[in-house]
C-alpha cells in the first residue's frame, strides 16, 4: 500500500488506524470502496460460464490530445480523465479497443460498482424474458406479483415500471432518515451497521416494496426517476423463472456474451439482488455488454438479446418525451443530455440520433452509438452530491452543487462527442 494512501484507507500495517465509516459508498471513501464492494456487503456471484472469452481486438490510438469545449473552457481528453475522478476508461470503435486506461488502482481483473448502470442490465434481462414469452410488458405488475395489490403498484403495467412512469409515491433522498429512499438503502444491506439505528425499518427489499402504498399520479402519465422501480422488475423475473437474479444474469447474459471475468451483485438478507444499483464487473466486460448492444444483441453467432427489443428501446416516442415534468428535468441535465428520454431502463441520449446510454451515481457511464459503431465505458468515483448537500445544507448551496453536477455531466458528454467525431473522421 502506497505511503500516499489517504489516512482513512485500511492499512494492514496500522490495524488500529482510521477506518471507513458505515456509509462506505460516499466520498472520499468511494475512491477505494467502489472497487471492493463485496468486502462491505453480501454479494452473489454471476458466473461467466465455461465457454470461451469473447475477444476484443486492440487498435490503440493516442486520444489524449483531442480537444473539446465545455462549460466555457477548452479541455483535452487527458485533462478530462485526470480531473474527473476516473477509475477506468475504454473506447470501442468498429469492434476494436482504441483506448483503455486504468487509474486509481483499478486493474483489468478488478470488478467495479456500476451503481444505476445496473438498471440497464436489469432491463436487458427483462427484454430477454419477454422474448421467451415469460413476461408481457403490457400485463399488470400484479399479474406476476399479486401481493402488490395491497400497494400503490395496483393497476400499474410492467411497461410503466420499465419506463419509470408508475405513479407510486417514493420519497427521498437517501440521506434523509425515514424517507422511502433511505429505507431502501437500509433494506438492500448496504448500510448494515446503520440498520440498528432504525429498528422499524424493513428487513429486506421485498418488505420495503410492500410499504409503498401511496399513489401520487395516475400510472403512465409522468416520468419520475426512482430506483426502487427496478427491484420490482427483479422480483417479477425471479417469480416467472423460479431462479435467483444472479443465476439469470449468468445463464442469459454473462455466459452467452463471453465475459472474461465473473461479475457479482449485492444481495439483501433475503438473498434478493439489488437490481437497481448493485452490479459489479470489469471494465472490459462492461465494454462487451456495450458491444452486444451495438451488434443488435448478437455475438458469437448467437442472438442473446432480441434485436427487436434493442431497436424498440432506442426509439423514444413523443409521448415518453412529454412525460418529463419540470421537477424531473434535472436528471437529463446532470447527464449532460438535456434532450434525453428514458425507455426500457435505458437513457436515449439523443432521440433523433437514437443513441443509448446507461448512467450511474458517482460517474458510471456506458455510451453506445450504433450509427458510428462507437462505445465508451467510464468508471468513476465522483464526490457524492447529496452527501455534500447534507454537509452544507441550504437552498443556495444545493443549487451550487447541482450546477457542479450538471457541469460534470456536460463535460463528460462533450468529451465523448469529441472522441466519437475524431474517430469517425479517420
């Protein structure tokens, strides 16, 4: 361990030294923990299977000097990577790796937390089961989970959950006790040591969902980004298959895709996987998933994801675009994509170009542009915005922090566009 390691980083030479606190997933601790999640919470392995690894040919290029403009100043890609808390960065062009960089101690074999990129993996798995006839997006959630008749999901369709347009009331944010979001964070097992402070909190994710009994809008009338929706999708998939989520990811996606390493996902005390944020995989395997999307769901001569599901996901209807209320416009702004839509658990980064994107807390990003056969994977450990709001309360400071978050998203997308356009011209 380097002598320059932060004081809070666990050190075998100083076993009684400072340690990471209960909330391991906030900054600055996430610079270390995002690469070691299974050391902090229970997880389930997603086996890569016995088959061959999908080769990713390399044609490395020097992209460091590519320039772009964002937030009123010019940057190079090198400056962007050095100053945006990068852990891993990989660029695919025409099926080849043209740039691959590991920073902050990340290694090619190291799994990194995906945060909400997990949602898109979950939605992809739903699409596979839809094609197999096990799930119909137009059916009611309660057709598969009749216990939810007692909740606000009564009357919601599976498609509403896929698009985050169910009208269920879910309060937040995560750092405010007794909100739904805080309740789910405890239920997933991420803050195990803090759970004892809230003895009336649900013991697991299923119990947390059963407490969502208030409806704030008619189902299918507005978009509102809420992570717990994806856990409903996870329970539906387990119910219709009789298998754990980790088994489904392995048999339906990870093994057929030719992953190089096992992935893993966090689980709660009921063994349910955190299908909204608990996925962990290596940089190259995230790139293989991106390539699978670019190839219309087909790799190794096998159709893994239905091509129709991918095509339909990329198509954002005007009805979906109109569901973004004023209180939700901040999410596309934070992504650096003010015109983005959301469909089937993916962000449609540009509805006209029909590029898709997966985004996760802390700077996790997968960008896929079939038009130029181009993809980017960025794994990061940004400072935690809502933690900063907690430390510096007040409306004005919240606006400043939101502006910083939006600026970071704008910078990331400008960097991606610059690389994409530079490669397209070569």
